C-alpha cells in the first residue's frame, strides 16, 4: 500500500500562515478594544480615532511597512505580486501575451466599490462610528490571506485565473483592504489609502508597459513546474476534503433511508 506523499510547506506558504495568524490576532485585539470602549461608554483606546488613534496608528505602521516592501523584489512574497519585476521575467519565446478579458477586472472593481459604498453610507449617516470601518478594513486583511490560502471568490467566480501566480489583480489587495478608510478624514487612514493607491498605480502601469510579465504563455516564471511556493495546494486539499465530506454525507443519508 503506497503512502501519500506529504507536501512540505514552502517558505512563502509559511509566511502567509504567519501573516494570517498575526492579522487575525490584530483584528481580534481591535474588536476587543472596541467592545470594551462601547461597554464602558468611553473612547479611550479605540473610538476616538481623530483624538487618540492608537489602533489606527498601529495599523498604519504595520501595513505601511508591508506595502513599502511590495515596491521591491522580495523573496518571501508570492510570484503573484512579484511577477511585475524584470528580474522575475523569463521569456518563453512567445511575444503575444494572452491577456485576460478586461470585463472581468471591471466587474471586480465595480462590485467592490458598490460593496464599500453600501458600508460607507451608514457611517456618513451617523448610524455607526469610524471604529466599525477600521474593523471592516482589518476583517478584509484577514480575508485577503484566506483568499490566498484557501478560497478566493474573485478567482473562482469572476477572474477564472489558474492560480495566485497568474492573478491579474493580485496587487489590488491593499487598495481593496483600505477602501473603507476613505470615509475617515484622518492622516493615518488617508495615508494608508494613498500608499495603497500608489502601489496599485505602479502595478497597473507596469501591466500596461510590460504585459508579457503577467501571463504564463510569455513568462516561464509563472509555469507550474517553476513554482516554488505551491500556494495552490492548500486550495486543492480543501476541495478534496469537501468532496470527500459530501460523499460521506450522501452515504450516511442513504444508509439512514434504508
């Protein structure tokens, strides 16, 4: 009987798990502080964003450092965002990139803006405070890692890309993450939005000037055999587990009916 070969976590996969744990703890800590302030009826730690922005300051420092690193080639980052750099471009000999239809990116951008407008309008109407928007932004940060490691609705339902390595919108993550902060007129919140938009602009300009770096048929770095991170294995394993669970569930139902 042959044993299944265990897939060792790559450095990049390990770093993504570390980020997932850290961002989850950051979100939980912020949520606890927010609830404590609301129960006490005070704004000492979280609520007074414009006066004592402790949580927002911490978020600003942490994510600004992360975004600055994205402007440079970095060995612990996924090829999904690193493919924009010249050093990661290995020509295949093909000169015409197989670009993804622009309508898909348009749908993602439009749906995301609509979602955040729906979230932002109640804040502008005074139904809840800026703390909720910060919590939403931190929740987005956690979901970003969940999309990379386990399940991405954009990939599955809209983009239809092969994997994170070939994802057309990989470097949109920070701009999407901090969209709710647009509604908070604060140096730290708008600072995060500004840096994320510069990062997004750099990505889009590079895509416009060098589309050959972004597609598998023109860049060998994006081929499966050259992948060193194996992030897709987590999604494959999850799908296999769900299929197994569904089969067992159907089997139990049939046995119960007999």
